[in-house]
């Protein structure tokens, strides 16, 4: 009888300890133990998307989503992508719920079945054409015979570069295809490496890559994207339709947090540069110089970019990247920004 009683008491003590651990644990290491769902983010290591990094760095994402039954951990719930094309493939596969990504690859993905909506703007302009230091440039005509690396087909940079070259009556080829300018698809790391090795003549990349090339003596900026296409949209905040349907209040909270982070970066550009440097492989000096000298702007209001994004639809149709024209309602849901700013 005594042995049975001792065993019963020990079982009660162990059960109490387990219960206490379950009640006091923070749940961040194992979302399943708290019943919280994991929210997965996608982003790119560009100064265009520092709003995402600032919100994660300061714990704002975790703070705002937990009341809605979600958690996120940068060690396992964020995925960094070199460009928007693979990021949209990941979203199509259901691997990410929220994406900081260029508007153009969103259009390409939506046309192939992605179910998601742009709920906020992130940034405009901010990419640059960089040529080898010894190449003379006075006009687009000087690009004839050159090889330029940019992001893959369907991305912002690819779309803008091809449209601009066409407007200047310059034909584009790829590798062995005939063209006055060869355009090669590359991520930022590969493009910078190829430029440094003088394997290509130029790049058209988002910041801070142009500044990196200039500061390292491997290039000179000759045209900013805002000159090619004034006030053009670039990055956006994209949310899956599934998340919108399951938890629209959470989506409003995400947009509020993005607005907060954008405003913080605008008011504190030096700290934004430090956050970016700590989040990526770039130095603070490169980040700070890029933010000070780019032609881009951090924004959040999606109404500012609707016309520009719809123009991308027309351009991508002309380039053969999409088969069907998308409507504004198929691309945007402006209601979340309205709710986020009305409270």
C-alpha cells in the first residue's frame, strides 16, 4: 500500500511539473506546444524591403500576430530569396504566407494560378544600370553590343529594362540569340561576381547592389530606374488569399505593422541602415550610402502604385510573359490599407 501511495504522489508531482512547464513556456521554440500556427514570411536582401527587417528586428511581427493565434520565428519562419521569381514559386507551393516582393513577379504568378493579393505598397524606383568603369555612356545607343545581367524574366528589373530598351529601339537577345544588347538572368550575388570578374559589361539591379559595385571600384551608375520609368512601383506586400479568408483582421494588423515600420525607417534612416547591415551580408557603410543616394522611396499606400502595376500587366502581356490580362481586383485588395489607416 505504501509503495502504491509513493508512486501515486510521484506521478502527481511529475504531472504538475509538466503542466507548469506548459503554462510558463513562451512557445516560440515549438509553436505546436501552444497551439499557435506558424506564419511564414518571404523577402529579399535589398534595401527596398527594410520595413520587413525592422518589424522582425524589433519583434513587431510576433507582437501583432500572436493575439490572432499565430507565431513567427526568423530562424524557421522566414525565407530569403535572391529574386522575386523563386519567391513566387515558393508562395505557389504554399511555403510562405506573406511576401515582400516586386510587383511584376506577382503578376506573372497570379497569371499562373497564385491566389494572393497586394495589400500595401513597399517601395518605388530604386534600381540602377551600372556599367564597367571604362565603358563610355552618353545614351542608350552606347549599350549596343554589351551584355547586361539583371533579374530573371518577369521580375521588376527585367520588365523595366526590356521596356526601356524597346522604347529606345534597341533589340534584346539572350546568349546566342540575335540582339543589339544581350540580357542575362542572374541573382544579385552572381551578377556582382560576374561584374567584378569582368565577365559582363553591366548590371541592372536593385539597391544596394549598384552602390556595392561603385564602392568596390567595379562599376559606375549611368541610369537610375526612375529615369527609365518615372515613379514606377517596385516592391509590394503580398498576402495569400487563404490567410485573407481565414483571418482578415490579422491581415489588417500586418498592414498596420508594415505602415509602422515604414514610417520608422523614414524617420530613422541611419538605424535602418544598421538593421539592414545586421540582417544581411552588406556593411553599414554600403547600406547607409545606398539609402542616402538611391532614387527610391519607401511607401505603404497601395493607391499610389495601382496605375503603375496595371501598366506592368500591359508590358508583361506585350513581352509574352502572361497570356491573359489581369484586372485590378484580381491583383489588389485595398480594403486592408483603408482599415489600417482609419482606426
